[in-house]
């Protein structure tokens, strides 16, 4: 049961309505056809409903998310490997559900995604395996060893490392939001993590 009331479009204050339009009219909604981020009544799924409760912070959070997802130096599979690794660590049902679909659209295989869910691999891609190891260690310890850093840096370079650390931190924030506010997968979908 969600902890925050759902914000329907007809009940939004002006600042909330502006944020709603920014989110629904932006690249997120346009880039993921088939991934329904809106309820039939117009309320937003994922972290977006919570952001409507605090539109000034929500605007900053959504803008950073757009930069990290669509304007960084990591490839789609690299980005989604990092996000899914964060979602696995937090056992964030909605985050995994949404980004598993995005990862498939970015060219990742079901086998690679299954390995990530198991906390291994993904096999067949040293770059993705290094990113998974990096993000898993960061989530578990709050830091990474020199060996882990160097192994990942070999694939991403300096800018990629800056993007990767910020991306992991951002999706940890998103996962915390989703977990605390009890945002679950849409009705009829199977939660990826058993209780």
C-alpha cells in the first residue's frame, strides 16, 4: 500500500502541474514506449508521484535524472547494468521492473539480466562485469578498492567514472524513495524480488 496519496492531474497546484507537464512531456516518456509510467487515472508511477508532493525538489531530481540517463558518457547497457545493480542491492521492486524492460530495449540479453539479478556477470562482456562489480562494491561498502576502480576505469575513462558514481548515487536515492513510499510494480505484474 503506497504511503503517499496519489496526485491526480486535476488536483495539482500550479507548481505541481508544471512539474507533471515537464515529466510527462519529456524524454523519459518519449524514450520508453511500451513502459507505462502512468496509471489509467493519470497519476504517475515510480518516483514521480512523490516528487509532485515537493515540486521544487522534484524538478531538480527529474532534471538530474534526465542528464544521467540521456546525456552521459556510458552506453545504454553500461548505464542499465549500473541501475539494475543498485536496484538489486536495494531490492527495489519498481526500479528493477522498469529498468529490466529498458535494459532489454538497450540490447541486453535476458541471460545477462538474469545474471545481474543473481549478483554475477554479466558474462560475455568484461566492461559490464566490471561495472556490476564496481557498483555492487560501492553499494555494499560505500567505497571501492583501487583494484575495482582501476578495472572499471579501463573501460570508462575519467568522465565515465564520474558519470558512473553519480548515476549509482542517484539511483540509490530513487530506490530509497520507491522503497520507503511502497511503490510497487503495476497491477498484474510480478514483483521481481520475493519477500
